[in-house]
C-alpha cells in the first residue's frame, strides 16, 4: 500500500517500516485500502527535510514523523485518511510530530489540518523519502 503512494523510495522501505513506532491500516472486506504510520526518522533525514524547506523550527524538536498516509484510489473521498491518521496518532498525545506532503495534495493538507498540523517553511519537491 505504501509503495502505491509513489512518494516513497522503495529502497530501505522494509527496514523503515520495521522501525516504525506505529502502523495503522484499514481493510475493506479483507483488502488493505488505507494506511498511515508514525516513523522515527533518521537525524540526517529530518535535517534534510527542514533545511530543504527553510523551516524556522529545529528538526531536533520532532522525534516522530507522521507518514505513509495512503488510501487506495478506489476508496478515496470516504474519510479514510482521517481514520488511519487518527488511529496512528492515538497514542502520541502532545508529542511533537512533523509531516510532509506534496504541494498539490490538497486532500492530505486538509487531513493534516484537522489534526492541528500547520505548514511551515517553503514548499519543496519530494525526493521520494
């Protein structure tokens, strides 16, 4: 499911998913149709993301990253991104998390804003992280 989102480099994905703090999935009649994860990003990745966005906040503040939010095309516009994000975040209370999304992904921006994420820095092109 995560690979189908086409914003992730497949190299190392298996290892990264094993390192994830939490994975949330939604199934419809036994078919995996939505996912979200709480990742523990490497320091070098956090620095690259924050530097690339010219973010004013320090990447050191954020231990976790919300990511891998993908909904199967056949199941979009049903609120599933909200469900899996809510499930992924359920044990993280007031932890400082960051998330990234493609500039054109307005549906994801809307989902993130529902969970009090806000844009900071400048938009950058995804490098498949």
